[in-house]
C-alpha cells in the first residue's frame, strides 16, 4: 500500500490511491481533467519511507478533477458586552474535489 503527503494550497494532505479530497480551489478546470501534484513531502510503502528535503525529486501524484464547490457557511460573531455592539459575518470557502489516482 503506497501513501504520500502532498502540499497544495498551503496545506498538507495524506493521500492513498482512490482517496477523494477537498482541496483549496484549483484554477478553472473542466470535470475529468488530470491534475498533477509535484510537491510531494513524504512517500511510503511496505519497504520503507522516503522523506523529502523539502520535496522528493521526480515524485508526483496524479489525480482527476471532479468539480468545484463551496463549503458550508462559517458564521463569525463579535460581541462586546454592555456597549450594545455586535458584528456578524459569514464566509463560504471555495474548494475543488479531486480523486487521487497513481502515486509515482
């Protein structure tokens, strides 16, 4: 069983073949387009683990783009007691859904 840790969108994800991830929104891509992640931090299998410094040379992860979307709304409320001050804001983060294919 191969696994890897990749970096995309300022975050790190532990992936295996067949994993479906919600990552930070990728540039406008059509559904079914191949995506390649080259920033591989760590790879492992039954034989051992390879750690990059900071990335592993010649390592890549292939994935298929399955569409874009928006997460649930996150509501932020700031309240100050005794002064009748309250501010309410909402935010919906965009994401891209990808299915991990081959780990090279």
